[in-house]
């Protein structure tokens, strides 16, 4: 029996030491006939599920994880990104609605009953809608630089504007098939997303590395080129005001696209929420100010321990 369990463990997951103290277990989370790559860091509940945006993957949180030690944390790559499977668009619907189902798949796979979603960038709509629809499993919400609905406080990056124009989008897709061209586009997009040059130089290659071959670019072009924010999100703004769960808003105030104004709008929508603006961070506070973000998240969880159970 022990031998069987040991073999099963090796087949399903692999324990790895990251750095000197943080240990994680690798998983493949099924979504239909495909799998998403996930890492689980053992610890106390409620479980923090850290969600990436575009063109990122789960490594977005590598700097933050050491500051969350002792908490049960899960990071994963949405379908089509990072280490997850990359089905063709005609076989898989890449969208915010589908990402809600992917979040649900993670929660069910790990049999979680008390979670705190931590969205960033384009994972915001999926995370917030999932939280609104699963209040029985939601212990709270921590919002990093992200958006939810159509608002003047949300600005698109230059490449996002280009990809929403069909003719231009098709040209970019064709000319971006070579990795050199595609990597150049990503580097230009991410250039002003960091405060510290050394952080940009350290993390951007990790964001770009998974985009080898056309299959790895499918989800990027399909999701980034989406024209409109779903109208249903605008219709749910009143639900945000009545959310009733602890919410912490942690934004890099130097973000030119999703910065201080967007953070303040979230603060008004989520009644009773905490608001933390980090002057030393831009679009990626979990990288530029990892220690400060980690401390704020831990304080949020510890302060609300009784209500987060």
C-alpha cells in the first residue's frame, strides 16, 4: 500500500524546494480533456489563490511567495498560458467566462472550502465574478492592479489598442510568429510596467520564455484582442457594493494604466474595503514591492482571521 501511494504521488505531483525554505507540490488540474499547471504551497487556511494576467504566468508571484510563508497558497497558469495545455481556439473558448470555470476547477480539484482570490491585470473580471457567485466559499478578496468593468479609469496598453483593430491585429499576428518579433512586442509593452530596471530585466525573460512556437501565442492573441468588456459586469456593480466580504485593494500607484484612480474606484465599489497605494510600485506591486505587499496581505488575513473561516 505504501509503495502504491508513493508511486501515485510521483505520478500526480512532485515536491520541490524553491530557494531555502519554500516547498511546493506540482499538480495538473483537469479542465475537460486538458490540464492546467499548478503549484501548491502547504500552510494554514484560508487558501490564497494567486491569479496572473497577460502576458504573465504563475512566476509573476515568485518574489511574493516567501512573504506568504505559513499560508496555504496556490498559483496556476490559466489554460493556454505558461505550463498549462494550449488547445486551439476552435477547440477551446479563451475568455473571462472560461477563466471563471478554470478557477472553479482549481477550487474543486483541491477541495477548498475557504479561499481568497488575488487577481491581477486581466484576471480581475473572472476572479470578481467567481467571488460574487461563490460567496459560500469566499473568505475575502485581495485586488492587485486590475480592472472589472468599462470605466474611464481603465486604460489599455498600446499593444492592446492595436490588437483591438482587426486589420492591424491580423498583421501583428502574422509578423509576430517569429519569436524575435513577438518578443520585441512584449518587451515594449512591459517596458514601463516596473519601477526598478533590475526587476524588469529579471522577470521579463521569464514572462517571454513560455511563448515558444505558435501554440503558446494562441491565448495571448485571442484574449488580448477582445473588443469589449462584458456588459454583464456593468450590470453587477451593485453586487460589488453588497459583497459583504473583507476586501483589500493593493495597487502600485505609479501604474499609468491601472493606477490610483482605478484603485479608488474599487474602494468606492467595495464598501468597507481597505485601500493601500504603494508609491514604490507600478503595474507589478507583487514584484516591485514584494515584501510590502506580502506584509499587507498577511496583516489582512490575520486581522480578519475570525471572519475568514
